[in-house]
């Protein structure tokens, strides 16, 4: 037939971007991100929890910065009314996937922080008994 779909490669690229950023949130939920545990596995449980809290807080700061600057970038691209060549969708929507997915990541990080702090408080109360 010698005719290809002009929009299929572009859609695949945008979906790939979406799934990568959504995968970050899923990785945070399942606690499957790459980390070096050789240093922490020899520490007491309380110290491990503190390190987990610190790393989640650092990741949270990064996520908030990505949300802030990603939203600025997406709004600027939306203001330019730039559209994708084949799908004819606003490129600001494509750029908005970054801050939207990082909002989801922030929610997951806050859930992890709540669980870690609860675990730490539980460990402290068990130690006091």
C-alpha cells in the first residue's frame, strides 16, 4: 500500500513520555526505585527509617521543583498555541504530563513519608514499653 500513518509515531512518542513519568509515581508507590542499600542494611532499624525519611524528603523537594518549573513551561507553551504536526494537539498538553505525573509522585511520597513516620513512632513506643 506504501502509505503509512503519519500520526502513529508521534502518538507512540507522547504515550512513551506519559508512561515514563507515570512510572515514576508507580515506582515510588511500590518502593522500587534504584537505591544503594549496602550502607543502610547494617544500620539499626531506626536509622534505616530516618534515612528513608530523609531520602523521601529530598525526593519531595525535587518533585515540587519539577511541578513548579514544569507548570511554568507548560503554560508558556500553551500560550504560544504550538500544536503537534501530525496529531494537531496543543504541545502544552504534552508538556503538562510532566507536572501532572509529578503531582502523583508527590502524593505517593507523602504517603510513604506518613508510613515511615508512623513506623518510627511505633518503633519508639515499642522501645518505651
